């Protein structure tokens, strides 16, 4: 399946004729669920097809639906100049928008084994990992420790600080994107440690999920992003 | 694993309702106490400074019903994992930490929760252990076979006073559950200072007793609580809880006990 990023445009124009100073009509983008570049069952046995399907079709879709709803409400509130509603909507936007952003990255971070999932990174990213962490194993160990130690729901990331050109490992709570931990941080690799990401298969044994997911991690994508930021 | 082999007869249901966790709302006392279901042998038996290898602290309390009694609203499988694995692991973690800590050893559950909350900066002993044990003990009691429906008598009056109507309360409770971002719990709480009932949602493991309030009911909104039975359909899980699982008997008993500590109003004296 080809990855079609489908961002549809829907223009909302203002039909008001008034002498008041109105903002220019802005078009409101709505977002839709990106396709997975592989079948739901392609990541087995690391991640079951059932989880992939629920995760993609239900959870990610819900984030997108609620994100679109929040954006529409935000659009209205901005038009009306309703500041308190604008501020009130921020947490819903951060949560649902963050969920959309994070999961979109997540699908690209995974690949079936026969398409290179689990193959260690080479070239500049591989070299950067060895320099910064000593070895890929050491990075994996640290990621797993951070991921297992995360309280509640959240994500664990390998990112690059594009100012300092340094690799980082960070966690974010709930659906906060990596950029909330630092404006210069760009995510290379994110692992979803919300219970919905592993529960049906691993129950409460998050460390097993973390151990196994590395078999389907798509380092090629991470390398591309890294090279783009640190060229 | 598995609770008692009782069938839920009428008398049995009343007995179950009485076996509730009697939480201790007095000020923390620092003396060594026997826990409600654990044995303490440390330092007593042999006169040595530290006891030998076998010490026991907290036990895994069984729910006041069999694991399949909540079917079809909460499956036996879900309870086997939620209680038998998650809750059990929390208890094990707690005991492991108590084994290493000389200060926390000897606290009651309530004291442990408040102490490890550390005024807003929860210690590791809080999240995966003390608070989660407390919260889950309370959760099993907040449910019963044949639950749901409505409270009556004084509790219903109080709900109507504080929320306007039972329907309003139910809406607020459901809304709180569905608007919770991430993992957490929803509570019906009696606020000590304001002397009224409120609905409160907390993140991760936070428990209203850290603010000195008195829980009446709770609902686990961590994904592990509903995922096996409902997948991502939170709304159905919450409405099923309200319709078929919530134990107003337990709530009334918690409320009755709470009224010993919070004066909810003047008694109605008849005017001669």
C-alpha cells in the first residue's frame, strides 16, 4: 500500500458583510487518517494484527476526529474574538492534535521485517548513535528503561536537537509531542507506551513489548529524518 | 487466585457490603499497627535488630464477590488480569519497597498514600505501589453484582442537594470519565472543607485522600481496566459501569462513615 498523505482542504469563507474590521477568511484544513504502508498483520509477531488495526482505525481515527472538531470550534472562536474559548480549547488541541502528530510518525517508524524492519541504522545516524550512546544496544537499553519507567500514558522518543546536532532520548506524557520538551527537538523515532499499544498482546508486561518492538523498527526512516536535519 | 466460594445470596450480599475497607481518616499515627490483612514479624520475635528472611506486609485483598460475578459487564478474564496480575503486582511492588524502607514500614495504607504523595511530588513508592493498591482495593468495592440503579435515602438527598439531580450527577461523572486525557481515575468525593459532594478526575494514581477529602466511589479509567472487554469504547464502559456495576450500597456505607468526620448540616429539630 502506498503511503498517501491525505490532507483535504475545505474552505470556510465568511459570508458576513459588516463595517467591523474582520480578519481575512481563512481556509480550514481538516485532517484524515493516513494509510499504513503495510498490512495490519505485517508486523507480527512483534505487534499483533488486532492491535495494529484497533490502534490505527479506532484510536488514531478518534484523535483525528476530535482534532478536526476542536479546530473547527477554534476557528469559530477566533472569528468571534472569543478569547476564553480559544484558550479553553488549547488542551483539547494539544491532546488530539498531538495524538495525530505522534501516531503519524509512529506508523512510519515501523516496518515489516522483510522490508527492513529491525535492520540497524548505518551511515550518519549509525555513527551518531555509536558516538553518543556507545552502541545501538546501549541506546535500546536506555529507551527501554525510560519507556518502562514512564508513569501512566505517554511516549518515549529518540530525537535530534537540530541546533546542537545532538541525539536525545526523551519521554513525553499523554500525547504531548516531542517539541514540548524542547523547541529544537525533532523526533526520529517514537514508541507509543500507552496501554492500548500493547495491552491485548502483552497485558501489563510493558518491558516485553519494548523488547520486541525493536524487531520492526524502521531505522531507514529515522536516518532520512536525521540526515535532513543534520546535513 | 479467586475469592471465596460463596454464591451471592441476599444475606451474602449484605455481608459483602459490610466487608468494606474501613479506611482510617484520623491523623496519621506513627505507631506500629497491624494492617488489615498483613502480618508483621519484623524485629519482634527474636529480639534481633532485623527479623529473619520471612516477613509479610500487605496482602492482596480479594474483591467482595467471585471473579465471574460481574459478567457480562466486566468479564472474568478482565478481572483475572486486572486483579490477579495488575493489582497483585502493585501489592508485590509495595511490599518490596516496604522491605527496603525503614520509615514507611509500619504505616497504614492511608498514611502510605499520603506520605509517598510527598505534597505533589510523588515518590516512586506512590505510583506503582501504595496509591494503586489503595485505588484498586476501593475500586473492587465500588462495584457489585447487580449494581447500577440509583442510591436512596440520605445519599440520594445529598446528591440532589449538591448536583441538582441524580441525572446531573451522572452526566458530570460520565463527562469527567470521558474527558480525562491519558490514564487516571474518576471519583465521587466528599469534600471535607466545603462539606459537599463533588466529582473529581485525577491523573495516573492520584487519590483524593492526599487532599484530605473522603472518597465515596471511584472508577478506573486506565486503559487496562476496560481494554479487554470494550477495546477503545470508553463510553460504553462508563455507561455500563453506571448502569450495571456501581455499588450504591458501598457508597452509602462510605458516606455514613464520612459523616462521622464531616458535619453535613444541622439536625432537623421539630419546632414545637
